[in-house]
C-alpha cells in the first residue's frame, strides 16, 4: 500500500466510494452538483485553486493549425522589393552561420507569383489566394512577426502547442481543460478535428495531456462515419447493460485506487463515464446535416464528407455547446517545391481553396451569432518559409524552405483588435524589423484571454513544478493585441 496516500485521512474520497456501494451514476450526479456549485473552476484536488486567475475574455478557443507551415510571403506579407530582386542571389547574411533544413549552396531570391490586394475598411494587404480571409481582416489582427526557435516540423509543433520541443509536455488545450474544467458535462473540454489526410508532423502529442491527468487530453472526433472509435456499444449490449457494466467496473477501479493510490485510476473512471454520456450527445452534435442550406453555402461544407470545411462548422457547433478548446489540424502545407505535390504554383493554391472560405466563414458565423466576443479564433502554422527558392536537388519547381525567424498568424474574437496589422519584417521578408512575438508570447496571451496566468499555473511532476511557459522564460502577455 502506498504510504504517501495515507498521509491523508484514511477515509479518502476513493475509499468512501469504494466501500459505500454508491453506483457510478450516483458519483456522476454528485460531481455534476459540485460543478454547478463552483461554476467552471480548476478540478478538485490538493492545492488546486478554483476558477480563473482573472476575468476571462475568451470562453472558448478555436485554433486552426495549418500543419507544414503556410508560406507567409505568398499569403499575408507582401514584399515588392523581393519581387524586384526575384532570381538574384540572396544576401550572404541569409545563409552564413544559419541552419537551413534543405537549402544548399547559395540560393536565389523567390518573389511571390501571386498578387496582393487591400481588403475592407482597414485596407489590410492579403494575397489573391485567400480572398475570403481578406474579407474578415476587419474583424481580425494580423501578426506578421511571429517567430520560433525550431526549424523542423515536429519540434516546432510541439513548441507551439506544448511549450516544449520534446514529447511529453501537456498541450495548451489540456492546460485549459485542467485549469478551467468543462462547461458541458456531456462533452470533453478539449476536442480535436483533423483534415488533410494525415496527422500533424508531431503526431498526437500535440493534443496530449503529458504530465497532467489523462482526462485532460484532447478527444479526437472524426468528421465522417462513427464520430469516436470504440465508443459505441457492441452488439447484444443495450444502454442498461452498459450502465450496469460501468458501475461494476467503477467499483473494481475504486477499490484498486484505494489500494494503490494512483490518481489515474480515478481519471479512467471519469473517462468511462464521459464516454457513456458522449454516446448520446456526440452523434447529434456531429450531424451537420441539421444545419440550413445557407450555412453550408457559407462554409462550403458537405454533410457526410470529411473536410476542413466540415470541421470548421463542427468547431462552431462544439463551442456553441460548451466545449472549451477546439483544435483543428489541416495537413499539407509543406511547400518545398520538389514537385507538383508541394510547389507554390499547384499545391499551394489547392490548399488555399480547401481552407480559405471555411476559415473566414467560421469567423463570420461566430460573429453573427454573437459568439465571437467570447470565442478566440487563431489561424497559423508552426513556422514560416524562406524568401529564397529551395531548388532541392536541382528541382525547377518553386518552393520555400523552413524559416523560424518570422511568420504570419491571425487572431480574431475575444476582445482582439479588429482590422489591425502588428509587426513588420524587412524588405525581403527574412528578418523581423519591429514587433517580434514569440510562440511563448502567443501562449501567454491566449491563456491570459482565457483568464489563466501561465506563471501561476503549475503542476508537480518528477520533482519540478511544470508549466506551459517556463518560469524563467522572457515571454509576456501581448496586451497591445486586445482592447
């Protein structure tokens, strides 16, 4: 028996439930009553504070991640001077002492083959590739000076979503789930939707719970077919039988928790119970066929098909139903230019056509429903792309290599300024001239908008107080991004 467990009273919550004969249904009712009593706060536990650290602006977050990193110079950061110097050798300072993923030798500068136009009353310049996103710039803040310290996809995605370049840390959505709980007991606090044919480069770790309780990890929902694998009852088992089965399993797990003192056992029980409730709540929620024709026209969504457009519509339905964090991953933005499958002239326009309309529709739809003021929408990749043509192995296709020093990202909702451009890169779009914002700054800012302070929120693990953003990090909340 674990002696640490018995530093507490011998009559722990687990022991009481295990010996009292209470069913899992009764336990769920008690938890629900407690949740209603304390609103949305930190999960119950030793030393865990209740509620946000300060008044939140965002009730929910929808993060649209373009896995592979969109080329900012072809979408959101026009550079006339780069156009003029297209085809000439890049400055030596671009390559001397620099680590580049694939570029060898002395590359040539690559101007964008796409034109830019000004959109809305704010006159923000956006590429012809994303005209729908251009139309929502009056509702968004465009940041042109994001930067990271990672230049490979997996570590950069881990840094962006977990704060650590290595596998094993907790995702932002998991921190929000642990820190704020859920607003809908029948749905997870953290939901993940994917498109593009495969998972992001960093895999499922970017929505994992890491060292936090496993119940905080992202729950992946499928855009077509069965929403969640292995949640449906097997043949021959009805709802009443499943209820009795879970009650019996809960009694065994609670007894085990009493003996071993492992909090993950209780987390497993809560996950079983959530899955039982989701059997009734998720199928209806995922049925976008209930939406009127004008909504499908807005998003470009088609019921029954897995797509980024369908996922954007589902994201709106999820936050409308009380889900706190919705993460969309769309793979296929790695435009190296090794062939027509990843070049600027063929592959990039295709990806933009698949995503532009729906991303903009999400912002418009949230706004017209009165949800944008309390929902933060973020769009971006894990790093940027170079101002030089990669020309890997002598390829004649146009493409750009990985570039961590500057990239573009936009945010809308939750008090974020409307119609504003933040930061400026140099005339060739290679370095930041002013207004640098790191990925840790972004994490601080997102969590602040949710009412959470990353420095005050920590979790003990292996002798350390683990945080999303390290205590010694020089990042800060970017207050100038919101009113």
